[in-house]
C-alpha cells in the first residue's frame, strides 16, 4: 500500500535548502538577471521542488535568484505528489493584468490563509 501524505505547511529558512551540485542547468548571466528582475518587480510566483532533506530537485536557479533578491524563508508544502500545488497570489488579478490592493473574488488569498501560521 502506498503511503499517503496529508499536506503539511511550514516556513523554513532559505539557508536550509541544499542546491543540487549536479544540476545540469548551469544558467546564463542573462537568465539570472531576468529571474532577479522578475522577483524584484513581481515577487515570488512559482514553486520549486525539494526532497525530504530540502535538497532542491527543481528550481535551483530560482532559489539562487531569490536569495540574491533578499528572500529569507520559503513556504514548504509537503505532499506525496498526487496533486499539484498552486501558488495563489492575492495581490494579483490576471483578468486585468495588474497587481491590485484587494482581490474582488471571495476566495481566500494564500496570504490570508497562511497568515495565522506565519504569525506564530
């Protein structure tokens, strides 16, 4: 029988992540610049994949750019891979293509959902 993981959430210092020294993607200077510019302008909006020991499996260059942009922590959602993990940004509205101060929809924003956990 396959072990089912009930999704768990925690905040981890980005320093606990272990970059994959065997990562085939060596990146380019221009790619790093674009990632850093995007993170600085829009903030984080995608996920990375880490193993149970916080070794980065996917997203090494994103982590490097996030650290360069000043990111100090990462939200980790532990799953068993049976469902996608969505990053919901309550400050963005794709319908108008602009960042907005309030989300007009009634769905909870990720920030509102995670705030009690972050304030611990």
